[in-house]
């Protein structure tokens, strides 16, 4: 695992955006695994700027998103489809037909099977973007006694519902379940980049980069099984997580 410590969150976003731009230039029809949450938003802004400046062309890029809330339609402003359209897809020259965000409504088993198929279609993602939850969850694979390999429906923990309540009008409106890629789906990507910022992530990041232990209580630690993972954090978070370099 490679850990990149930057001077600022903005620099972290620059580093990650650069990785995406380089990949897309090298492989214009690459397959990207994308993530939502507050963390990647400024990084997506940089991709939009690069696209507008003619530095990167999304016309042949394919994307699959990690997860989606259950019980809200794609038109809901907090759905992850809406998020992706608003924060990236509507502002770059991507073909929306080449983007996939799971369906959170209707037959859950069929929706999970459809997500699993998209993960596999055309081979592994060239680059998978990840954020991390305060409890170490990645996508919506929650901390607990067991993790699930393939795409599935996950009941969200109190910690995750509380953390995500800031995006909704009230805590009661936060969906209590989500459809998510499983751990094997994430680990199947050729390369993974995880970005995090802010002190709330310190414990989760300590578990990820502090030692060699793997535990389902911090799902991000399973990334230690992958040969090509890059973690990008700013120095304040690195310090809070006890990173020695
Ligand atoms: C959600 C998403 C995750 C994301 C996490 C952290 O639970 N399913 O993919 O990493 O939130 O989000 P934030 O970046 O807002 O802290």
C-alpha cells in the first residue's frame, strides 16, 4: 500500500484528479469505479475543469458506481445517481449510457444482480475510487462480524446514518439500507485509490495504514490484501492517525 501525504485536502484532490486524467489519456475507453460522499466532490470539480480545458476526454470512458441508497428514486437530490449527474456527469463529455449507478428501488435481489453484472462486464475496473466512513466502511460495506463478497443489500449502521444525516433535511429521512458492491467487487479493481480528509476519519485511517492487521470491524483493512492501493491524505489527518511515514 502506498500512502501519499499532501499539504492540504486541495492538494490531495489534485493528486487523485491527476491519476484519473493520466489513466484516461493512456486508455480513453477505461472503466472507472466511482464513489460518492462529500470527500470526492472537489476532486470531481478538478476533473470537470480538466475536461473543460480540453485536457481530458470522457467520451469513451465507462463508469460503475459503488453504491446507492435503497428506497429513494434516482430523481431524489440525495440519491447517488443524482449526485453523480450533478457533481460530474452533467459537466463533462461523458456518454450517460456508459455510466451505471445501481437502482435503489424495486426488486432488491434483481438490483444487486444487475450491479454485480456491471462490475464484471468488460472486465475489472482500471481504477476504483474510494472514500471511507468514520467506522472504516468502504462503499456501504459496514463494519461488523462478517463482510459480503458480492453486490448485496446492506443495513446501514447508526454511525453511518448519523454521519450521512447532514445531507438530508432530517435524520429520519436517511435511508436505512443501501445496495452496494461487495468486498470482492472492490478488490477486483486493477488499482484502487482511497481519499480521506478530516479528523473524524483518523481512527479508520489508523486501522488502514497503521499496521498490517485485517479486521471486518474496519472493512477498509481488507484493502491490505490488494497489490495496488494508494491512500491519499493530508498531513493533518496523517498526524491524527499516527502515521510515522
Ligand atoms: C457514504 C458512502 C461511502 C463514502 C462515505 C464517506 O457512506 N457510501 O462511499 O466513502 O459515505 O463519505 P464522506 O466523504 O462524505 O465522508
